[in-house]
């Protein structure tokens, strides 16, 4: 059963990481990509939609971290698992959203290595 707890902590970290750009962009009144835009994940959603989506991700992260197993922030294994989910989602988001917001694109990094 402990293995399922670690999976929950990993995805809790991923949802926590995903909550940040949506909630912050929405709170600043800025549109941002969301699954509800057209096309999904590429078009812009309103700031209100992004605040709601960010809050949903935060609530899901809370449930996965605090209500599955007995998460202990002082446990290196627990914190590292959550941190790994947070980091990997952050890297995936940077790669995806960087295409739209002036971040480093995969094509630019392959061109600069030549």
C-alpha cells in the first residue's frame, strides 16, 4: 500500500506545480492556456477560468498529498517524491508554454547545437 502513497505524492506535486501558472496568471488578470481553450492547451482562456482551474489543481494536490497515506514533510522519501512530481511537471510546462510565451523552444535548442 505504501507504493500507492508515493504515486499519490508524486501526482500531488505535479498538480501543485500545474496550479501555480494558472492561478497566478488568472489572479493577475491575464489570459493563459488551459484545457478549456480552443484548441485545448494552446488557445487562451480568460483569467477567471484560469483562477478556477488553478484552484481545482490546488484542491486536487491537497487531497493527494494530505489525505492519502500519512505524508510527512520531514521524510526525505515523501518530500523527494512530491518534489520530483513538482519538478517534472514544471519542466513539461516550461517546454509546452515556452512555445507561446517566448521561452526556449525545442527547435531553437537543436539549432544552437550545430
